[in-house]
């Protein structure tokens, strides 16, 4: 579970320091606030109370998407190192001097029942790592697991983590080796070496949280894993598609000959490439196909949807954009992986307002049995219903006079849980809305 994310000097998130010169990052978190509503959506990790859902509102270009991109960029750097990413021009450009300033990423998250804070600073323009740290968050304190500053080869780690002397010595070597490679993170280096020792398995779990548990979905993202839900007769899937009013009442797999399958492709090379795919369901063009193999024989089928009493069946591409988008997001609702974190940018893209609300409601119902999180950016004001959401589940992104983004939650304002506050939001009481000039101003008229 993601508990907190801190960012500095990335896109619209500015660079600030205190009197001591320490970075003051912009923070976004999923810690439960004072609200007592919907307590079933709060997960307790000892004294820490974490929310399952969060929505982020704001005007166009306010920085909502930049928050998602920042979380995703830090993930990319962990998984690919600085040499494998292209963020050299993503520093905050509101001030020219920021090109030389460090960019900070920090994540507070859970692995199993333990809580950690992991972060690093980089210079995006020079494409190098500057520092890195990992703490375990205990009841009232942070226990340092390791800290390193690349300059002057400075580092510290808790030697009590290692039961074997040789592993302790090996870790010294790993840090020194990482400090000699300015583009890499220590977490990446340990994972790259595939250490089998129990002392290092702990770091593998942290790396895998970024790799497998943190999933970022943009409007253009195609989530092929959702198609796998159709591999078997899935009555729950049909029930959800009906419940969400897609018009789909059933689906079936139509077997087809390989020669007919090849006709869907512009040339034989592409067809051969797809015929060598692992078994499963995939999309090509407007169709969803399933490949299976039995004793070296390829079995091919095409997924078709049924609509009520219609005598015809429909291909995936014949469904509306909203239904296709919804199908691609079904894996979020029907996720069976514990502690999965989904971040969806512009959830309401192509979805009817009521569909957006119903999607969130459905996720919240299914997630009762699973510790998973959903974080969305949206313009859908109908979600701003305090009978549906908690005050601490509603965040705002707003651009300031210096063109940088600030983030704050509705809990900043004293609002009764039974108040309908959408009109106040559009009136600008909470900020994070566009401000337009009179149309005559455009033409230079009084």
C-alpha cells in the first residue's frame, strides 16, 4: 500500500528549502484523517491508518497528471536506472536555476505488515543519482536501514540486518560499487545480482513492490491483463458488465481456423509473430483473440459479445469507447493481488458521469475483501458526494502565482459530512478551479 509520496523539482512541482537548506518537498498522502465515515475503507498497519481510495481534482494544467507522472517517473528510475530513462528536461522550469537543483522522490509504502520510507535525489539534467536512503517506519521512530551520498563515497547501513559476516562484507561492496556508478540505485544493483541469501531477500521484496504492486494507468494505456479475465466462463465478470450497464449480457469464444486468423493481418510476418505468442488473450485491430496450445497444435478463438436478445454478436471494436475503456479497467475491480496500488489518470475519460461513479463504488465494494488501493485524477464533480467519499479521500491540485503546483485535501476546510459542497467548489471556495476572464477582454474591449 502507498502511504505517502513526496516530490521536489519535477515538472510543476517546485524546488523549496528551509533555513537550514533542507528540501521542502510537495507531499501527497493516503493517511486517514479525522473523518469517521466509511471506516471499513481504512486499513491499519499498527498505529498507521491508510486509505484504500483517493481522488484528485483541479483545473486543467493544475498538476494532477504531473503527480501521477512523478510517481511513475520515480518508479521508472528504480526499475531502469537513470541510464534507462529520459527525464533530463523534466525539472521544474518555473525558475531557470532549477536545472542545477536536485530532484527528490520519496515513497512511504507497506510490504506485508512492515512500513518503509524509500527515497533518492537525482540531477535530471546530468542524469546522475545524488543520494539514496531506506528507513523502516516503526511505532514512534524511523530505523535507518541504509543511507548513501554519492559525493565523497559516504554511506551508512545497519549491520545488524545481516546474520552472516560475509553478507555484511558483501553489502559494503555493493554500496561502494553503486557509488562508482552514478546512474544506478543500490536497490536496483542488489536486485540485478539476484542474491539468493536470506539477508538480501528483504531488498528483493522492496524492489518487487515497485515492479509488480505499483501500476500506473494513463488514458492511452492498454491493459492487456484485463483481457485474461475472459479466458474462462466468468459469471462474476458477466454480472459486473451487466451491473455497469454496458449492454453486454454474455460473451463466447468462437473457434476459427488458422487460415482465417491470418487474414486479419496485413502480412505473413506479423501473423507469424502473433502465432508465436504465449497462450492467452490479446488484441489486434478491433478484435480480441485467444491462443491455446495442445500437443503442438494451435487452437485459436475470437471473443464475441452478446447484447440481450440481439441475434448478432459483436466484436470488441464494435463496442463504444466507454465500454472498451471499462473492459480494460476491469482488472482494477477484479484484482486478486494483495496490496496492489492502481493509479488511474483521468478515470472519467470516455466514461459517462454515472459510469465513473459506479466504477468507484464497485471498486470500493470488491476491495473490502482485498487490501488494494485506487488513486484517480478526475473532473467528475458528481463524485464529490460526502455520502460516498470521505473528506480525506478528496484532494485538490492548484497552480500558484509562481506556476508551481500545491496539493491539499478537503479536510483543510471545516465541512459537515452531510453538506452538499459541489456548488461551493465551482464557486472557487476551495480553489483548484479554472478562472476565466470576461470574453470581451479577449478582444481588448472595455
